[in-house]
């Protein structure tokens, strides 16, 4: 996509990526895509804010050259060093060596370790301003949204906050960069949540601190480095991020994530009975087959919902490995304080439940009930499973 004007003399010059399969080498985006948003401000001083991953670099440099000569650039503002925003650095450095690079003290160190760049680098203090001509930039240090060196940059004249990973989301552009022109906003909200839980959620406290720090800043446009530019009601994405960040410690939604895996259909039969019981109680339930669903899609449900129902067979005297992997991913992402129940089939000895409790102990997933059975569930087992699901749903509702 060519450069897009956001405000007079301020342009989106990013890259729309529909070819990368795995974000950070692990999170699937084959169907959804992603953007690496970069921005250009043309004033007496000419500035690029954040760069791009080293993909489609021809498009990226075409977007810059469309508006300004590389030799005329004065500054590059680096809000965040992760290579999805800095991958083009080595080429850019060769093409525009005169550019001064602005970032936090930690950014300065990372520029050396990631790219061997040590000259023309300027540390900016928290709250420091830089006059560009008619407008000026203010730098706010926001550590750990998402790495320790991160900051956000505020452009005063047009009241634009360049927030980098903060308020960003997965999702390639579908013809527009702006939220008010987007006819598929629910897709971007869903992908923002998936991005939040996959990438940022572990740093929810720093996210809340950053939101609090910026609460008195007059923001008309939020321009993150992934996903849509929020120029209509930018408070909407801030509110969503705040809500998701507060889930880390506070009360989540009255709903149940039902994770199951099944080797020969026995645990799956029980899963259907348990799900019937849950649904009869009128509580939302999301069901995932852990052997067939990447944890990227499971984690948002676990993050937002209060209850977790686990359906897994015993496998070689332990928990069904795809379930251990899914639960392990949730524990790694600090998904904590859940009500949990477990059901599953075993052949001759149990073991799944014991391993599940061990896995989730540190994350405080409280086991409230369990129902295990040998081999194929009989009709009375299925009836009991339905009641088991209903009683767990009531417990989650009542909390
Ligand atoms: Fe979009 Fe943490 O990089």
C-alpha cells in the first residue's frame, strides 16, 4: 500500500504483511495477517516514527521516497526495538547515515547489540520534548509495553499518540488504515484481543501504568504499530486494553472455556454431555480441541473467562500431551486464578488429573470437581457428566 495521509504532512508509511505465517515465529497469522505501521512527519525537521520488519522493504522505502528524500531525513524515533519494528535498520542506516536515532537509554544499548549501531544515537528522557518546526514531539517512557526499552511518542499539534505495540492488534489492512472507514471492526477487536493475550498480557501491570501515565494527555488519534489507526473515538481501544489488562488481577467474565482432547472418542462423548450441562445453565462456553487448535486461539478465551473445564484422557499414566501443552502455554502467560473442573477417560490407571493439578498449582487454578471413568462412558456416566457440567456452570455463575 502507498503512503497514506493521516493529517497534513503526517503519513502512514507501513507494510501490510499477508505472507508471514507465524508472528514472533510462533503465533499463527496465515489467515489474519499483520501490519508493521511506520509513520513519517514532514516539518522543518523530518522524522520517521518506528520502522518495519525486514519484509517488503522495497515497498517500505518506496513509501518514504514518495514523500521525502532519504538524505533529507533528520530523525528516526524508535519506540520499541523488537525486530518487527526495526528489521530494516541495517539498510536504512546505509541509505540515511545522517539520521539521528532517538530512544530510551535501554534502546541505545539494544541498538548496539541487535544492529551494531553506536553513533548518531540520542537518549531521550521521560517527558522530554523535541521541536520539529510547527509541531513538537513528547516522549513518554512506558517500560514493558512490551519490552523494557519501550516508549510512546506524542505529537502535540494534531494530538496523535504513536503507541507502538500498545493498543495494537493482528490483522492485515483490508483497504483502510482508519477505524472509522473499517466495515469489519469486530474482526480487528477480536484480533486485538488475541494479540494482547499472545504478546502483551504478561505485562498487564505495565500496560495499566502506561494508561494511567497518559490519562491527562489530550489524544485525538491513536496510531499503534500494528493494526488500525484509531481516529474516531480512540478511547475505545484504550478502554478495551484497560479491561483486558485488569483481567490479570481482577474478576473475569462469567463464562467457561472447555478444553478437550480425545484419542478414540470416549472423552469426546463425555465432552458433549458436559457441554450440554453447562449450556442448560445459560452460561457462555467456548470449546476447543487442544490437539487441533493452536494455543494462540485458546489463550484469549482462558484470559477472559472465569471457569476452565478440562476434558482429557490419561496418556501413559499422565495428562494427554496436547492438553499439557495448552495448559502450559496458559500458565506461562500468567493466566491465573481460575475455577477448574476436570473429566476424562482412562484405560487401566489414572494419572491425568494428578499431572493437571501439578501443572496449574502455581497459577492458582482451583480444582473444584472431577469425573473420571474407565474406557467408554456408559449411559449413566453421560448423565452424570451432564450434571457435572451443570453444577460447575452454577459455581462459575455464582462467584
Ligand atoms: Fe510489535 Fe513487541 O513488537
